[in-house]
C-alpha cells in the first residue's frame, strides 16, 4: 500500500498500531513541559493537531492510553512503546515522528518553554556526524536487520 489518496498516515515502530488523518492537519508545535519530556523520553514533544472537521482513524490496532493528569491521556503502542497521542478534552495532538512523512509537518510554535532544557537552543552548535562516518561502529551498523514497520501502510504486518 502507498500513501492514502487523501490525508496523512503513520503508526508505531513495530506496526501494531497504524492511523490515518482524514482532512487537514492543524498547528504543529513543540512542547517543552516536563510531562511531555517524560511522555516522549526526549527533550520535547513534537505534536500536530487536527483542523476542524478532520478525523483521526485507527487503521490497525489502537493505542493504549496512560492518564498522565486529570485532563490528559497519552496514547502509545503497548508492544513497542512508541508515543502516539496527546488527548485532552476537545483536543488531540499526534506525535509528528509517528507520521510516515514527518518532514512534511513543520512546527510553528513552542509551548511550555519554562520547562525547556537549558541546552535545547544550543543543538546547532553541537558537532554533527553522519551515521556512516562512525568507523568504530561500522561493523555493528552493517549487521543491523531492522524489524521496524516501513513508512507506508501494509496489508499485513509483520510480513509473511
């Protein structure tokens, strides 16, 4: 299967949970609050909402939810742990990294900046290195066989 004719598709790392957004995505953002940092196990949470009338459809499986506060539930894959959603009353955010084409979704605002880690703005100053430039890990990297679901819908997963 390829990208749906309309909408955006995505899913978790293992492929047990897949979704499609029918309609337009809303505002893409980054949240630096401590709750989002812990939910994503990361420096921040990149999320995108839905425009009015858009619908989130679970096409394979459905996330498990953790009630992270009295108002918010966090959806994630119970098999592989991939963070998938931020669900508040009348509002849902979907993890940008879970989309098949995350490069198409560009954050335009940052929230919770009081929780921003002090080095988050210095990321461009940190030296960069491409994966294949790590000669110490070359043998290990060449031996990796990925079990990750591909960045497109599949009729069945895992493959037979």
